[in-house]
């Protein structure tokens, strides 16, 4: 009789213990990290989608700047080949993704500097619209990355805190890596007049 009572108590106690162990909240936070990662990728895709139109617009006016245009197209192609599965958000995978996207950003920066030499290009409505869209997209990327990093911080705090770390270890919830500043970002650009 005593074993039956203990079995009944255990039957009810186990779900109660596991419901308070943090498993469900870890699943929710993990899903939030994946959703935020998808938003990061969406904004980078938006930028990637703008590049062909921007290159075409610049190509007409900047006929002698083929190397810069080629660099933008190649960086875009390379970056679009690197995707990260939200279930595999490791430091290594995020660094590869960030490096490829950084090359696109650098190539676009060189392209935008190049356009300063072509006032007739800057005066066109199409270039003006594309530049504004690109600038807006860069802002969206920054916001998406910030939101992703905040989501990773909340998740990591949960899976590393006691007693949740015990549950996390049992069920394979490992800390995730967020975005870091680009190399050289700590140095302010030199402005000379």
C-alpha cells in the first residue's frame, strides 16, 4: 500500500518538478533567439536584394569604375552563400556570417564613396531612392542585430543560472553566441580638413 501511495505522489510530483525547472521557458527563449536570428537574416537579405539595382544604376554613370562594381557583386554573391541554421548558432558560424556580411558592407561603402565623383549620378531620383533604401536597411540591420543580441543575453542568463543550468545540461540547452563588433570598430575614423 505504501508503494502505491508513493507511486501516486511521484506521478504527480514529477510533472510539477519539471514544470518549475525552467524547461518550458528555455524552449520559449530558444525560439525567441531563432526568431530574432531570422529577422537578422531578413534584413541582410533586404540589403542583398537592393544591391543589383544599385549596381545597375551606378554602372550607367560610372563606366570606368568596373573594379568597384565587380567587388560589390562578388561580395554579395559570397555572402548569399553563407547561411546559418538557427539551431546551429555557434560562435564560428556567426563569425563566418558576420565576416561575409562585413565584406558586403565594405564593398558598398567603397561604392558609395565612388559615387561622390559623379554628381550627375547623385542627382538622379533612382540613385537617391536606392541610397535612402540602403541607408534605411543598414539601420534595420543594426536594430535586428541589437534585438538578437538582447535575446541571446536573456537566453544565456536563463540557461546558465542555477537551478536552470541543471535542466539545461540535461536537455542540451547550451549558451549561444551573439554578434560582436567588427574588427577595427573600436578605432574612430580619421577626419582631416
